[in-house]
């Protein structure tokens, strides 16, 4: 599976309004906490790989602008969920396309313990508020990342590597429809941006 993804800095409030005007559907809104790990056998910064444990939970209605779209019942919200993800090196100079393998895990703390026990050291934690929208056959996410800023990501998964270029071009066209410039894309991960900011201010 290949994840074709483009990320650009943006004012998420303005993009949210453009999505509404374009008839896009907001699908979900979640708080995510991503713990990244360094490997004992190679340097992920050099190999452009990533190993991540993501814990996420639904955002409350009050925390989401325009909450009627994602209004939830008075029932107790679902418990926190966790996923283990491996991301391979970027495959495309014009986007953030990578091979990605992801699976749900029952216990985020337990998988943290497994990785630490195998010698994978925690590197950093990225926390963000994320809204998911469906637009033009893509998933568009509006991200407010703690300590980093606001970004829009547009992505679609494809099975065949030969589909990457055409999918990337479609993503750029969809961004243009939202008034965003694909030429301003950021290929650095949120982890990389957070670490770089820490180096600049430290």
C-alpha cells in the first residue's frame, strides 16, 4: 500500500470554510498523540523511515469549530484507541508518498513496553488536533500541531506504484480548488518540524 500525501501550511479556519462551500463532508475530529521511536539497528533519520505508536480519542463537540457537523450523543465517548505504524522512505520528489504498514493494537502502553524492551528508544511525541474531511476522492485533514503550527494534508492510498504520479497530480488540483498552493508543500514530517524548532530555540 502506498500513501500519496501532500502537506501545506495553511489557516485551517479559512480552509474549513472553503471545504464547506465546496460541499465537502466532515467525517471526524480527533486528538492524536504520536510517540516516535529510534531503532537500535539503524538511524531512521538517515534512512527516512519512521516507527510510531499513535493514541487517539474523539474531540469533544465543544473543541470542534462548527460542532453540529460532528455532534455526538450523550453516551460515554469511545475509549482511546492505539495503532502501530511503520513508514518507509519517501518515494516521490513531488509529494510525501511512502509505503505504510499500520495495525491497531489493544493496549498502547503495552506496545510501548514491547518496543522499549526490544531496544527501540522513544524519540519524541507529537500532539495535534485533527479534523478529517472527504473531498474530491481524497481525505483532507486540518491539523493544529502543538508547538509547530497549522497545516492541511491531502492524501489517498493506492495499491499500485504506477498510480502515484497521477494521484499526486489530482491532489495538487484539489488543493488548488481549495485556494492552496501545492508549491508551498512541506515534505518534512511533523516530528522533523518539531525537532527542528527545538534545535532553533534550544
